[in-house]
C-alpha cells in the first residue's frame, strides 16, 4: 500500500501542522483541502500563515465524486465532526485510510460506524498551537502526531504506509504500542490542563507558578484516571509525573484550545471533555465534582459570550 493522495478536512490549529509539509511533498495536485462555502472562499483568498509564512492550498468541495484519497486527515473540532463525517463521503474509496486527530476518546468509533474499521485508524496529537485570524505560531520541535492500530506490537501494512508518508514529508510522529492507553493519557492531560486554564482564564505558564492552579489540574486528572481504571485502562501516578516536563516546556503565554475558543467567541468542545467525564462517571458510579464544575462553568462562559446576561 502506498499513499499518493491526501485530503485534509480542517485547516485550523491542528490542520496547519500537516498542510505545509504535505503540500511540499505531494504537490498541489495530490494534496487537497476539503472545504466549501464562505470558509473555502476565505481560505483560498487569504491562505493561512504558519510561523510567519503564508500558504495557499488546493481546495476541493465535498460534492466532487471522483478522485478518492488514499488518506484522509480529519483535523476538525468536536462541534464539526458530524458534518465532517458526511463531507468526506466522496473522498472514501476502497483503500482509503482515515486519521481523525481531534481531541477526545470516541471520534474513531463515530467514524467507523459510518465507514467501517477497515478505513479507520486511531490517532491523536500532542502539540500546542496558538492560532488567531488565520495565523498559527508553534514550535515544531514540541509537536507530534500519534497513530496506529489499537495495538502495534507488529505494524500492519496500512500503518507502515502512513509511517512512510510522514517520514518522506518530515512530519513528526510516533506509533504507540497501545494507542487506546495513549489516547486516554492525552484525554487526562487535556481535561486537567485545558479546562483549568479555560475556567480561570490563565495560560499554560500558570502551572509553573501557581500551586492552586496545579491543585485543580491534578485533581481533575485523577477523576479521569479513576474512570480509565474502571474501564481497564492502566493510567496512574506515573503518567501524571510523565506529563510534568511537557508542561514546563510549553511557552508561558500559550493558551489551550478551550480558552482560545472562548477568547475568540467560538463554542467550545466542553461536551467532549468534561461532558464525557461526567457522563462516564454517572454510568460507572464515580464522583466527578471538578468536571461537573468545569462543564457547567464553561457552559456559563459560553452563555456570557453569546450575550445571554446582557440587560434587556
């Protein structure tokens, strides 16, 4: 299996991690961005700027029925996943593989329900990208895409094909031996770090200087650990310790995605984060008070953003 044509849907903070390098390696004909309507027109006209360099890409609309992709990279937000699953339908052929690099722990299941597991691999990203007004800034040395089968003691042909593509296009990657555990590790970090920052309006750098911010972060992570353990996923204290050097390396002023969404007037992915933790906690009989507060608190922030509390 060889990957010659790639379609990306979602040219935001995660999509720009892939787009410039795939365009350079595959060329405009074989690397396409899927979009339509006002978003397509805006991106075609303005492009996106990554670390000071402006890029413009070859766009396709979802209605085009020929020329299926060998690989589809879905880099959308949770709020756009259902539509994206519909939009990629004409890009899926008999051999097409799909990586959905968005946050969360169940997007693969949703995509596989429509297209089948033979087309879907597990994937997630560890990268801090600040994106505003079509411009993204990040340190490429601090980011990776993780992908593979659920277990990767031996690499399947389709995993090797994606590996070969990323090697050739100089995209930083890692193939985890246990992708499910890896996804829950990232979920644990996201829930603790991302949501604490969003609720309090603080950057990642707060975790270097505030014992109080860390107390909230760590206790929220433990709520995820207790749920993961009940589901048979081996997370624990060592995983929290493993994350600490990554926190220290992040630029002090960087903001996580949920806080970026609130700052820019966008709806957040709170359902996928705290909403999922609270739901699983109820199903499993595990208390999740911090995530309950995150969920309702950030919902209030969204209501405020929408003007719900302005005097009539």
